[in-house]
């Protein structure tokens, strides 16, 4: 499996495109806000002859959903996320204004809900869904045992954790869920976060000051 990262919008959010030799692909957290961001992603997908099978979200904060309406319209797939975060879609335009973002924001309704234990399949790949609330009530992580990687959104970062002062956030819950759902994965598991650079489960278990 190959993982292509696109850095998007004023929040420097990481949008991920996962694909394999079959040409089937998924988009995780489509944060494309500006036309050039959308063009770069669309051109990469076209150049590599990829077919988008799923559009999924780790959570529904605005920086992770700016591009959902465009992706749904362009690739014919509706976004999927945990129901507990669905209320955030209705707040997207107002939230964008609070952050001084006046570009057109088009909230996109979900096409399906994702839950703990569900599987996302594309090509020869399979992602296991882990529900890891605390940053938001509906935060999800997508784990590939085969490829030894996990896409975690804003739950866990290199040397840090997600903020918990937003609606649905809970610090104690986040720490507990990271310990029980993520730090139980193998040390060599690569962690792809919603912002910043990747890390590994082992590194965060050993050195993350919030998890000691």
C-alpha cells in the first residue's frame, strides 16, 4: 500500500490518499480548501489512474472536512464518519468564519456512519476502525495490521496529543483511549497524524510526555 500526503488549508492539515497496485484508493480527511489544493490532488489521482472507493474521516472538525463536498461531487463517493461528530457539519461555516476563513465552505452530509470494529476495504487492503474519543466524541483511527500503520487524525501527534478543549473533548478520556486502543499496537506501527510529521507507536510510548 502507498500513502500520499497532501498538506492543506491554513491549518496545515494532512489529507491522506491510500492506494495499492489494483488502482483502488481511499481519501482520509479531505481538507482541500483552495482550488490549487484540489487541482493537485485531482491531478495525482488522474495521473496514477486511481479509482476512489471511499471518502472517510477520522473526525469532523472543519480543517478535516473542507474538501468533502468537492471530493463527493468529483469522485462520486459520500463521506463517512462516526455519528457522534455529525453535529459539527452544521457548524462548519460558522466555525470557519471564527477562524477568519471566508472562502466558500460547503458542508457535505455523511453518506454512512462508521463504528468501532468496522472494516474499510479497497484493493487488497483492509483498515480496521478504532473508536478513540477524547479529542472529539467521534474520533476514529484506521489501522492496517498488514501494512503496520495507523491513521489517527488529531488523537495523537509526535510528542503530543490532540487538544481537548473543543466540544466533545475530554482529556482523561483521550489519555485512557490512547493507552488502551493505540499503545497496545506493535511498536513498529507507523502513526500518521492529522498535522505534522509521522511517528511510531514505540516512540510515543517511550517519549511522549503526555503518556508517561
